[in-house]
């Protein structure tokens, strides 16, 4: 349940349906309880809240009666009796007041962390919860309401501070002016207004406003402005350097009381103010935690290179500082060229990527283009399945970047050099607004590449770096105390930043002279007698050798074994993999701490600097090796003969993580489980790669089957396709003839860890091939290939409906094989059997899954809507009971589609809104957009056309600027185009359809190509463009004859009969009247009587019928119409 007390009191169920709350006293009771959710309130407190100073004679009885009424309205479990009182059983976030306070606090923290964009979004969400006066239904709200209103004003003030920090002072000023009129004595608010006027380039108005404030305070309170306003006035009187209007708010410009504002004791005269920051930019570059020393010339050269060239590679050895220089240079170039990359600067870290095939996936993730996918209909799911970019990560990346102007930093390319070069060349060729800055130990060798060598630091700069890092390591350290030793350290380390930083960390233990002497000892073997300068990598190796020598054997064992991880690990994984061989599991944490102190291991909270996908670790720390240290530790692991054992422990740890997390993807912990697997995806891929390389079939199959549902939910279809195919290739093909029928297996192959029993191994081989089938390209031509036909025949021979494994994922995907084999007439019967089997076996989640699948199948079938609605209702109830947000969104979206097919558009809109709640809970931003799009279409059909059109345009605007619109944009544009065509705006409609055609270039699915061509033909008819119309329309009909149309849109060819009638009449005039009337009759006879056609189709029919009747007259029209009613679809289409 959700409760609203910021306005009149409201209650709503999880699916969005409101609860009727009749009577002022009942609403007062709910308000009093919702003010303190989860707390037991004594009767006397509730009586005072509800009746104030005039309670009824039997106040206790009256309260009991009210509680009884409230329980009947909300459900008995909503209000509990506890400790002699009553308690609302709800979390604080279920009440809008408390949710408002949480969002305001988070927004304030975001502003304090220099993230005004996130602050603005959080505060907008908070303020949007207000529907009217707080606690409007509580008779004596008193201080409660006043406090809420104060917090609302604080939120408005902080929101406006965020607006200024975003450089949008002009936009903030109207609201600031209005608020200052309402609260003329609020000095922080008035100060914010003055700062906004100054930031907007209107200092004279700011001075005049100050005088107005001063006069008002004197007249009303007999006092002068406070210190903050006076200090600000002094700043306004001093000459200021010219600034652009709407410059962003600097930390000292924010009002007190906001996280940006000056605290107690801050300088009042602005003398210590930091310069204003540059405009906050989009992207994922992180704030660096240490100072950047030197390299001014390199930065200037890099800025120049990036201004003139689209591919720049920083070239140098490991440890030379390429990564840090790339980030500083990218940020510097973006600041110097503010209009060059309006879509931001994005960093893709390739160091954790050990499989070149996953480089595009890693970059997509870094760009935030990886989305949870919730398919709301069979048609939409199969449309995504036929989208070539969904199956080609590199094509999807190019599509994502094609319309953007951004700077992409590809860091650490050397170990995946071929894949990185291919990616860079593809982006340069197809995305003219993208500039690439790469770091590598060797050139990418791509045409147009500009190489920028990263040289060692000059002696003076290396000394500055040693001074800075040494002072951080040991308080009071100064190079002036022993300049000779410090100079020797930097010279002997060749000025490599990583080497200098590693050496500086040792200053906690050694003096500079001791350091220099030890370095001399370590390097003697490497330099003595050498006739040439040694490679810098060897010099860096000496530094790591030296750090290694300072560790004890248990530390060395942990460091060696950490090298088997990819992308870091948490403490539990480190303990599991690094323990053994002289290292007690309980000692691993302390040994990690020691290695961190020695700068050999990097520790950071999970989620810091790892993007959205890194947010599911519950605040744990993660441990990672620097790149060079990781390579060194890996060599030491080989020397110790421990690689096989450490990699085996790593494989087992992450196989078990995947296997035991898979069930959590179907319940209340769904989102946390997804984020956990996303966080560890690099390690999971590494485990898969090692299992496949070792041809360990049991482990590879277990990993793939444990991850396949996660991959489906998160749209990692490239991973699903690649790894399922790789695992399947290890063993024999169970679908090759002669095919052995599968036995009934109640247990799943991944219910227990490997090794698998013989029958479970064969079943795993079958299921992994189903995963591969579901994730492959669904091009009809490919599906007709003999090899695929043999595979499909084997699947149908091995499985039958009603088996335990064909009720579960992925076994349930055998229904997909039935569909693409063309056995559409059997599909409903087979799904019916699966539903019965789930009930027999007692499978709850599987029953809900198959019910929502059957609902979507029935939505497209004549006379199937009643059962589809029942199935969606039952599935929704089960999913909600299980706490599965994905399933609830699926069921609600399917039921909304059923309502649309029935013409119940208000009910459809309600379901889409409720599905959006679940999709947002899951973090499925792309699906939320898609549901908003469907909501827009339902509103148009429901007579709220302007609201629907506005919503569609908002969806397209968000899709254009975000990363979540790939599946939504085509559907939104087609829906909008039909609305525009109906309202006499054909040129706009054509532009939308042409945009859709461009989205599917160069190889659109035949069904979509035919549909778009037919829509464009209809627009040409409206505008009188008749040339070539009939051949184009015939080609559209041909394209819509594929099996995909029969599967997902059987009504589509029938609807085209109406457009065909109009085409014939436009070209042939009266001679076409009889055929046109027959086509109208055929449409009426062939279209489903239970499905209400959309408004655009109803209007198309009316126009075609009226035109044909006008040509023939009533009697002839009626005869021809009756003839058409007896035609088959093929016979009717032949008339065209």
C-alpha cells in the first residue's frame, strides 16, 4: 500500500488502484497513523489527533469503530493492534511525507557532493509529491503541518540552488522572485535570489534588490540585513571579471543551510572563495582523489590534438601515467571546447575485459546503455529479437553513438588491441560526432590515428610528485630534508609516476636515503654491464620486485592469487580464493589491509567509479590490483605453481554465486540479485572463459544455465548467445538425429553443484541449446537453413508439452521452437497443457510465467481475450505474492494490452501506470519509457488525444537524450504518426515514419518494412501522390506474408484490405467500386469480432466504405459487400 498525506489523505494499492476512504474522521485516523508508520500509538493520542478538544462520549468505542472501518478499506493486515494501541504496518517510504523527507535529504547530499543534476532530479521527485496543504485531513495539524511546510520551503530553496549550480540562473529567477514575495524575511532565500541575478549577468538588479530587502527588513523588523547578505552586497559592489550569463553556482554561492552553502565561520568577504566551476557536463568521469602533478605541456598538446583529430592514442609503457593523463586531458579539452561534446565525456575501462569479443559490451555498459528488459507483449519482444543491433553489440554501440557528439576515452587497450581498433574504426566511420581518446602500449593502427607518446616525468616534476605523495604517506615529509636522496629516487625510477608513487608509499617505513640505497641494490643486477638502456617496463618491474621483497610469504600468497580476479572482488571472494597453502581464511582480511597499506592493492567502496551497474554490493569494499601489479602477481602465481588451484577456486566461487543467486531473480530480492551479478559480471565471464578453455563441460553448462535468466532480464543477449554456443560446442548435440526423447526430470541440472548425473548432463546440453536458440538472430531466412531446420526438428522430437522441464526457464523456450517451426495452430493447445502441468507439479512462479505467456498468445487470437484477461489476473496475483516485480510488470502490461484489444482504454491506462511502478522499482528505465508510450496510445484511443500526443512527444524527447529508448522509439513514432495522420498533419506523420525506417536500415524485418510501406502509401493517398502507388502497396503486402506476421500480428494483412480499397479507387475511379466494396466486406468478415479496432482503422474503414458506396450506389454496394464477406484473405488480397 501507498499513503498520501501531503494534501487530502489518500491510499492506493500496489497496482495503482485507489482505496475509497469515506468520511473525514476515517481520513483523520489514517493521517494520524501515517504520520508515524510502524509505531504503535496509544488510543488517547489517536483520539486527540482525530477529535481534538471535543472527543465523543465513548471515544474509545468510536476509535475502535473507525479502526474497523479502516481495516475493511485497507485490508485487516494494514492496521495492527499492538501494545494497547494501533500501528500502521508500513515502511516510512510508503508514506509520501516520509518519502519526501528522504528524497530531500538525498538531494541535499547530492548537491553537497557536487552533483547538482542528480540533486535536481531527486528534489523534483520530492516536490512532485505535494498535492495540497500537508495533513489537510488532520483537524489540528498544528506544528506537524508547519514543520512539513518549512521542509518544503527548504526543499524549494535547495532545488533552486541546484538550478544555479547547473548554470540555469535565468530559469530559476521567476520562481525565486515568487518565493521571495511570499517569504520576504527569509534571508537565505533572498541571498539566493541576489546570487542568481549576479550569475545571470544582472548585477545592477541585484544591487537594487538588496536595497529593497534592506528597506523591508528595517520597516518590518527594525533591523539590518544579516552577515551573509551584507557580505554578498560587498561582493556586488566590487568590480567582477566578466562572466557569461547563467554561469553555474560555485560552492560559496549557495545559500546557507544547503550543502553548497558556507558553514559557520566561513569568510564573509569572499576573499577565500574558490573560483566558479565549469558547467557540469554529462558523462561518467570521476573526481580524482589525488592531485595531478605537472604535464602542463602534455595537457596543452592533448587539447590541441583532440580539437583537430578524432582519434588520439596516448602511447607508453605500463605505469607511465597514461590513464590519469587521459582523464585530466579529456576533462581539460571538454572545458576548453564547451560546445564540442554536448553529450559528455565517457570513460570505458577495458582493463577488466579479458575476452576481446566483450569489448563492445564493456563500452556499452560504461555508456549506461545496458538496460533491464521487460517485454510487454509478444510483438514487442519479437521485434527486439529481430533487431540486428540487439544481437551485435558493436552495431548497437554504433547506433547508440550515431546521433551523439561525445568524447569517448578507451583506457588500457593493449590486451584487446584488435577488438579496440575495430571498435574505434567503426565509431569513427559511422558516428561523426564521436571523438576517441585511447590509452595503450601499442598503436591501434587505425586510419587517422594520432599518436601522443607519454614520456617519463622530468626530474623536477617527479620530485614534486614524490613530495606530494610522500607527504600523504608520512606527515611532515619534505624533499628539502634530503634533496640528494629524493633526486636519486626519482632518477633511478626513470620518472615513471607509478614507480614514484609506489616508492612514496614506502616512506612510512624508510627514510629517503634508505629508500635510495635499497633501490640501488635492487637495480644493480639489472643495470650492471648493460650496453643499452633497459625498457621502462623492466624498470617498473624492479620497483614492483622491491615492493614484493617487503612483503611476507602470506602477503605474497594473497597477492599472487588476487591476480585471477577480473574487475576486483569483495572480501568474501578474496577469502574463498586466496586462502589455503599456508594462509588461514581468517587472516585474509588482515593481509589485504597490509597489501593496501603497501599500495599493492587498491580498495574502494563498491559503486564508486564503476557506473550504475556497480550499485548492488550493499556498501561493501572491493579490492583490485593495479594493472602492472596484476601482471607481476600473475607471473609469480605461475612461478609458485598455484595457477590451476587458484583459478579452480575462482571458478567454483563464481559458479556458486551464479547458481545460488539465480533463484533470487524470481522474488523480492530480484533487483539486488541482478545488481550483484552485474557487479561481478567480469569475474563471471572470466570463470566461463576458463571453463570453456579447459573444456570442463559440467562447469560451463552450470554457469550458462545459472546466468541465462539474468542475461535475459538485463538484455545481455550477446553474452547469452556467445557463452551458450561455446558451452554447447564442448559436448555432443542431443538434438542431432537420432534424437533420444527427454525423460521427465523434476530436478534442474543446476539444483546441485557439478558434477552432474548422466541424465542431468544430457538435459543441460539440451537446455543450453535452447538458450542459444532464444538469443540468436531470428532472421526468417536463417531459420529456413537446413541446419536450423534439423535443430528445430530435434527440439520438437526431444521434448513434449507438460514435462517438468518444459514448464521452467529455459526449457519453456521449446514453445519458441514450436512457433518458429510454423506450428501456430498447436501453440495454444501446447501452452494450455503447460499451464495444467504447472498446476499439477505445484510450480508457482512457472505457472505465473506460462499464464502471462498464454495471455499474450491469446491476445492475438479470435475469441481469446476473456481467457487472456483471466490468465493475466492470475499471473499478476502470483507474481505479487512472490514479490517478483518483473513478473508483475509483465502481467500488468499483458492485461493492459487485453483491455486495449477490448476497447477498454481507461482500464488499459490504469494497468500501464501500475506496470510502470513495478518497472521503476526494478530499475527498468527503458521499459518505463515503453509503458509510457503504450499509455500515450491508450489515452489517444480513450479520447484524451492531446494528453496522449504530449506524452508520446515527451517519451521521444527522453529517448533522444537518454540510453533507454532503443525499443521504444519505433513504437512511439509509429503511434504518433498515426495520430498526426488522423488530424490532418501528413507531412509531420511522414517525417516520423521515415525516422522509423532509418532506425531499421539497412535490413529491416520484412513485417515492419511492409507495415511502414503501407502506412506511407496511406499518407500518399491523403496527399494525392498516386505515382507508383499500386506496385509499392503490392510489395508491402508481399512483405507482410512472412510467418512472423502470422505469429505476432495476424490482423495486420486484414487491415491492409481497407487501404487496398482506397488505392484501387484512387487509381481506377468508378471501375474499382465493386472491388473496393468487396474488400470492405472481406475486412469485416475476416477481422476479429472480439477485438475493437483502433481509431485510425475505424476511420480508414469508414472512408473506404463511404467512397465505394458513393461510386456504386446503395444496392450495388450492398451486393458487392456481401460477395466480399465470402472471400478468404488470399482471395481478397488477389483483388489488389
